């Protein structure tokens, strides 16, 4: 099967194109660094199947950060049959820099001028034929988000794969370097190498670490003394050579665009400039950001709960009741009826009710993501973050963590220095994810039915504050050293694409449904069995196995105000998946009353003050296993994963105790 | 006349003359479009990173790094 790799600068539309080609549903967003892993998909044409690989964005093959490394590794080692170089047409002068490097690799390339719709709106014109001739490869135009030009691209891909491509290296790096390239090329000839000799020569001269390592591992080369001499001579001049090579590449790009791209004299003024005057304003930027978050949660509540919430609750009730009646009618054994009505409906039903809220929240976050505001949020926060010893981009991974901490931790890949990245990984669990949201919703419904939006906002805000403070402590203690400089593109504002918003929402909702059917179901089943055994005890009572385990853990939560065995068991099961906190409470309390009694049971078992300290605990304590596993994978260390488990628990506990004790001193109950 | 990027005001145009940062940072800048000889316009320079427009595309550069970018009058 033929493999096609999508390569290009960040935010040039690779994933949008990937989705259009393969019918996949990968995450798209209007900020650089959305894709941080390699993703594969397929399409069929004329009976043949083609394998397509979407890669993280990269500015060059030099690779500074983990995500760029993924892209580079695939380009170098994945043996794609053809590379589709996705170019942002409105920014072609910069994007072709990467192209100039790809052309030297000896792999077939197709240049795709994406965002051609925006280029037209900006009145930028292209001589496609000239461009193609100058680059020596086919050029196709697309507007991926509007699915324009996809068919033509597929036809071109097939043509290129079946045909021959004559890639002639066309960049001259000046007499001196060209001579060195020739010398090295000659020394390389006859040696078995994975890459074209000319390409290796250039990479050696510009000081590419990977290629330097590659040749030093090659026995035939490292034993060649003549080659060794040339190599050390080259190493002397790396800095000058590097600059010269970069300059020559840009000169090449200039040569190409001079005759094939016409920009209007006076650049078309875009709305982005005007909007940015306000949104990233020196004084207003931060208050506006806070206001946007506030409105986000108010809207979530107004639409998700007040408008749609009742419907879902009624539906869960009706379906639950119908199932119970059905089970009774077919004479099911009593334990099955108990398991289904108390375990499944009482437990999982308790979270299904809140789906509308989740849907609304993630649609709103999706709109923010696809609008271009994410990069601005990072920009606004960089000032504060820097004072704390953190990198502004950390904030993007934090916002991604609002959806789920797993992609949140992954999103830290765009941070270049180890220090910045480690801190960003370790503080991500404090970001309140969609699953934790469910816990707050139940407690809000029980104690603060009128202030839901505000409470949610405050909880998320506390999460951010704790993350920043802990980050500051880490940067002064565990991970000292300079934070790397902030460099980030601010993409133009774009009208959010409905498809992207819905997809991003569905990612979260379907993930939640999947967990409900797997992990949470398993947890409920196991806990239910433990709650009704040993035979003869009162089910869901303190004497059951579950009750005894809970009673054993409960005392440590006494200082925080929620020292009941039910709360202890709930928190414990939350480590499997955060929703399980609610399902567990739903189950152990469902046996107590009738129907969906969770809310009133909680009103009985907690007070407004302990509900707040419990929410703070769930916000901050040990992340779920999926997040812990991701932390292990991304830090490549079991030690850090365990550290993350333990220290978050300590902070969650401390904060919960602090809230409860302070609240009590102030006379709350 | 040579200036530092941080010395330009919003609306002022310039041309990249030299980057005095460490190799890694300089390379990053070149590859993001701050190659020698590129014309640009400063969009924002108050608090936080400086925003520069290159071919109509905005790139934010931290102040520490911006101080290492030496610029002169545009063509
Ligand atoms: N107007 C317009 N917008 C587009 C087009 N293609 C993509 N976009 C938008 O550009 C933004 C970035 O798209 P992505 O597909 O996530 O870009 P990417 O190259 O995968 O980005 P990274 O994964 O961060 O490297 C999204 O907001 C898309 O909706 C296009 O042809 N025209
Ligand atoms: Mg992508």
C-alpha cells in the first residue's frame, strides 16, 4: 500500500485536509500545535487503497520540540511514497522554507496551496504553472475547510505515485559550501546510507545533530580518516555555515515567489487587526479573558441546565422506570432488579442526566478553539506566567486539559525545554476536566441550584490558580533554570467551522459515553457486589465489604469535613475515572431512597460547606489512571507518574482541609 | 541606523539585520520568518511579548529574545 505523509507548518490545515481525504475525525483547531502525534487514515481511489499520515506541524526539519520530532522522524524514517507539503497560501513566503528542505530529501513532493480562499480574499495572486516549474513539483490549490480541490488533489497524488519524478537539487549554497558539499558527497559515495548523499552533506554542514550522530554510528564512515578530517573542518564553521544555508534557502524561496506570487500594494486590512486591538490590549486583555470564561460557564448553565437539563433528567427517570417495570414483569430475580435499578440506573443514570451541560460547554470551548483565541490566551498569560517562571505556551496545554487531562498532558509536547515541559505536565491534572465537571454538577444541584455558573467559574479558576502557584514552586525547586523564550504565531481569527465545533464536542461526549460503558460500568459492577456482600448484611450499609473499606479510609477525610465511608469510597473509585465518584455515590445512596434520590441523599450527607471542600478535593486530588498512564508515557518515567499521583493528593487534601476549617471558623456550616 | 526590535513603536517598519541570540533561538527565529533582510512591521509593543507582522502574519516574540534582534530601516 502506498503511504502519503502530510507535512507543513503548524496551523496550515494539514489535519483539515487529512479529514477531508480520509473521512477521519481528527481534532482541528485554529492555533499552532493542535496535532502532536502521528495519525493514520485511508482513502480508496479506483480500487486502490492509500494510507495517509497526518503529522504535527513543523517549521523546518531541524526539530526543536517533541511534536516536531515526531514529524521529522516520520519524514526521515517512515519512507512515505509521496509527501504532501501543505502550504498556507497566505503565508507562502515563510512556508516554502520548509518546502526547500523537503525538495532535497529525494522524496516525491506535491505542494498544496491551502487556504486559497483566504488568499483570494486578501487579493494575493499565484502563477501556479510558474510556481510548479520553479519548484519542480506539482502544485495544487485547495480550501480544505470548504472541501474544495480535494478531488483534484487525489488525482494528482495518484498520478505522482504512478509516475516518475525528476527531483533536481536546485539550491546553490554559494561557492564555498557547494564545494564542501561536493567533497563530502564524494566521500560518502559507495557507503550504504539511508538518505541521499547530497542531503546528508548539507545537514552535516549546517550542524544537524541527528545526521551528525548518524554518520558517527556508521562504521565505514567513522573509520575513514579523510572523512573525519573534513567533518572536523566543517564543525569549526557551523554557525557561519548555518546562517549562510538559511539565507540561501530563503533566497531560493524569494526567487520562486518573485515570479509566481503577486501581493497587493497595500495589504487588505483584516478584522484580525481590529479585534486584536481590544482582545489583547495591555490593560483589557486579561479582564476580557476572565470575562469570556465567566460568560462561558454562565451560558453553559443557562442552556445546558435551565433549558435542556430537565428534559434529560425526565428521560432518564422514564427509561429507568420502564426498565424496572420490564424486569419485574419478566420475573427477574430480585438481585438483578436491584443491580440494574440501583447500580446501573442509580449510578450511571446519575451522570447521563448531565450530558446536555457537557454538550454545551464543549461546543463553547470548540468555538473558542476554532476562532483563534487560544493563541491569544497564551499570549495574554505569558506576562504573568513568566513572572512565575513558566512558559506562556503552558497555558494552551492547560486549556486543552479542560476537556481531558490526557490530551492536555500531550499538548505539552510543543514546549521546547525539558524544564517547561515537565512543569506543564505535572500541573495539568489541576485543570478541571469534563469528568470532574459531573461531580460539581451534582453538588451544585444539591446546594447551589441558583449559582451554578458562578460556582463552576470559581472552581475552574481555583484550578488555574493552584496550577500556577504549584508551577511557580516547581520552577524554583525541582526544575530550576531559564524558561525558554516565547515565540508563537498568532493565527488570524476565523469564523468557527460548525463541523469542527461539533467534532470537538463529540470527541468529549463520546469519550464520556465510552467510559460509561466500560470503566465506569466495571467499577459500578465491582462496587455493587462489594456493597451487597457478605450475604445477610444490610445492602449499601456500613457493614458491607464496601462500607468497611470506606470506614477504614474515611478518617483521613474527617478534617476536610467529609469523613463518611461513602465519600471515601467515591473518591477512591474516582481514580479509575472521575465520573465514578458520582456513579458510586449514586449507587450507594440509591439503595437508601427511591428513584433518582442522589441529590436529596447528598443534601442529607453533606452540608453546603462540606460540599465545597469535597468539590475542591475532587478538583485537585489524584488524576485518573488514564492521565497517570499518559504522564508516565510522556515523562518516560514511573517515578514522575507516582510523584504526580501522590503530590496532587497531598495538595487536594490540604486545600480541602483549608477550605473546611476556614469556613468553619467563619461560621459557615 | 541600528536599533533593537524592542525599540520600535507599533506601526513602525523595519528590516531584520542580525540576530545575536544563542544558536538555537536564532535558528528558530530564522525559520519562523525572521531571516536576515526580511521587512516587517511592529504591531504591538507594550507589555508582554512584542507582536510583529511578517507578510501580514503575526508572530509574538518574548521581550528577552526581541532585544537580541537587531534591525534597521526597511527598503
Ligand atoms: N479559510 C480556511 N481555513 C482553513 C482551511 N484549511 C484549514 N482551515 C482552518 O485552519 C485552522 C487550522 O487547521 P488544522 O487542520 O488544525 O491545521 P494543522 O495544519 O493540522 O495544524 P497543526 O496540527 O497545529 O499543525 C482551522 O481553524 C481550520 O478550520 C482553508 O482551506 N481555508
Ligand atoms: Mg493538525
